[in-house]
C-alpha cells in the first residue's frame, strides 16, 4: 500500500539528520535546534486511511501539513519519507505504524 520510510528530513545547511541531544532537543551537525520542513498531505489512499483511524489534516501558516490525532502527529514529506512528533520508537514503514495504531484502537 504505502512505501513511505521513516526518516527525519536532513538539515538544509549541514545535511545531517537531527538527533536527540542531552537537553532533549533535536539538533543537527550545526548544533542548532531542528526546524521541520513543510509536510505534504499525501496521496488520496493515504488520506483515506488516515481519516479511517481518526487523523485530521492540519494546515500550517507556512503552507505545510501534518496529520493530527490523539496519537503522535505524523508528518509526510515530499521525498516519500515520514516522521512522528513527538519522536518515539516506531516501525520504519508508515504502513506498519498505521497498522499498530489500528490495533490499539481495536483493543479499546
């Protein structure tokens, strides 16, 4: 279904993927706190599955999007990657993560 792989987008300056620092903030090789790039809404199939499990698409002032729910928010990126906010341990593939969310919902 989806082939999105999980990866935080790299820093525009140093090209490193941010990692969690001792302070709990995500920083890149430049040492500055990471700022997200704009997310995208995804394709119609992705949007339908997100709606099915209770996610809502939120538009932000700078033109980006993210999927919001009681679970960690999901960012989809134009390069076919995705990431969670907050950054928690999760499967690499978006389909696997969404399957786990559906399993949690089904247990309620």
